[in-house]
C-alpha cells in the first residue's frame, strides 16, 4: 500500500507530491533497486525511466545525471529529459537517501525529440523499520515541472497514479531481486 498526498509547491507553479509506503524488503534491497547510478536497476522496473546516465561524477556521492522518460498518458505526454545534480547518503542508522534538483550542464544541452523537464528539490528515503529487517519504509518527494505545454489538469491526473505505479513496480522488483 502507498499513501500519496500533495500540496502546492513553493518552488514552481505545480505540486509537491509525497509518497509513503512500506515495502517487503530490506533497506539494502530497496536501495539496490532505486539508487541513481549508471547501469542500475531503475531502468529495468520503473516504467517512467527509459534511460539514466551520469554526465559528470563530482565525487563518490554527488553527480550530474540525465534521465529520460518515455511518452505517457497514451502519448499525451511526450518523452522528457531531466538533468539533475544528485546526492546519495547513507546514515549510521541504516537510512539511505538520494536527493536531486535540476541543473544546467554544458555537457548536456537540450536534446532533439525530448522536452526538457525540471525536477525541483526531490528525493527518496529508504528508512529501516525497527525490529523488522525485511521491511523498509520508503518516503518519496517529487516536484517536477514536466515542461512543454501540458494542461495542469493532465499533470495533476498523471502524478498520483504514476507514484502508485512506482511503488507497485518497485515492490515487484525487490521481490524478484530476493528470488
């Protein structure tokens, strides 16, 4: 199960979406499926991520990345690309997080056949469930300007179901990882 809520963003003229759910896997397994690294598992299970590449590795935990998405909503939403600075962190209590926000980078100008979208501060938090090593609370925040000329009603109808699908597909991915 996942709870999805939203409120107007303080960053742009859209919404900040929050997803929260408990997954039947260890934080390490959940992290393995969502960590933002080149060649990672995210492109295999996340229907909203077509490709992910590291444009520049600034350190072991900070990088500039480009993510592309396929078309969505029966092609009403055309393919998008996002360029973000991403930070990953692991805490002593076992929590792992990735946080990102949009950035411009000279090695990644807008590409043809993609609409440039913008992620405002967002992230995923893998939180250990005390006393339950095979369960992880996943807290996600998305505030994405999809760019282009989409009516806000299309965006507002897309995101909640997209976040629910993210949790459902992630649950299947971590079960397959453990199998």
